[in-house]
C-alpha cells in the first residue's frame, strides 16, 4: 500500500470528522440564536385570556365559572384561596379551552374567594367579595 494514499485517507477522515463536529456543535447554537427553538413557544398570560364570572346560586351553593383560553395548551394551575389566603383548591390542567364551574357553600357570612391562573412565572389573580343580602317583602291586602 502506498504511504501517500494512506496519508490522504487519514487526512480526509480527519477533515470529515472535523466537519461533522462543527455541524453538530453549531446546530444548537443556531437554534438558540433564532429564538431558542421549541422551548420558546411559552406564551405569557394576559388578562383577556382569563375570565372568572359569578353565575348565581344553585342548590344552596354560590357558583363561579372560570374560563381560560390557552392556545399553546401548555400546563397551568388553577388555584383557589379562601378568606385567609389558604389554598383550598390546586389542580394542574393543559386544556386549550378550559372551563370549570366552582361551587362554594352559601353561608350567612361574607366570603372572599381568590382565583389564580398560573403558568410558569406568570399569574392572573381575580378576587371577589360575596355578601349575602336577604330582602323581605310584606304585602297587606284588605279583606
């Protein structure tokens, strides 16, 4: 075997290996330079995406409807806190069009529920004060 052809093969092999290493190393750098690739698709929360509305009463319960438009379908948490700030509900979801009815027992006292939608470091908070007022009507008719 000719030593020149052996040297040529070794040099070509080293050049090919070097080119492969350059391509493999530069590819992640290119994707990071273009915005980080797939991992950068996380959207920040906006007020318009979250809706918490009082729906009324049902079977001696106060009903709220929580809706969240989550177009990227990334995971988020619905957290509900009571008057003292204690977490009474904490659940993770990935729905793109989330909708949930939340029921609170109708009591004689005032309640202050807090609803939190959180994804990553972003959160939207909605707070309410619920007062129960009873109205009495008296009707007098002449006999």
